[in-house]
C-alpha cells in the first residue's frame, strides 16, 4: 500500500525529544505538557498542529489528504490521511507540529534535524 502506516508516524514521534503520549480512545502526543498531535487508528489519520497559513495551504492543495480539524490560539490543526503521504513529508509535518509546541530549549537543541 502506498503512503505511510501508523508505525511510520509512531517511529517519527519517538525520535523527538521530550515527547510523551497516552492512549485511550485515541493516541495523544505532547511535549512539555502541551499537545501537538493525535492518532486515530481506526481511520488511519493523525491530527497535527500547524500554523493557520500552513493549514489552509495543505487543505487547499490536497483536500483528499488533508482536512481542517480546528483552529485554536492562532494555530490551525489538520487531519492527515496517512495513506496519502510519503514518510519524508509526514516527518516534516510531525516535526513542525512538535517544534510549534516544544519549549525553546528543546527546539534549539534539536535545531532543524528532522526525524527520519
């Protein structure tokens, strides 16, 4: 099957420092007590924090892959259909969601090193 799998997303998140997750009805991913992503296994989708401009650009360019989830505090969350992405693109989106949420010390320490 083309695109990404749930295991790809979990492997990417595990590479980001300070990340924790919990799992009940869905997975929630956080850094320093602030959420940056969600995973819904039954639908093979993730929700990721982005800027509002990026949210609109992603949904506008590929509505079959991205959906508006919600906006909050100046951020636009997107629903990402994993099967519509390659791993490198998922890595960029996941890293950006983490970077928008992580404290400056973690962001500075990580620099621009994407998970692989």
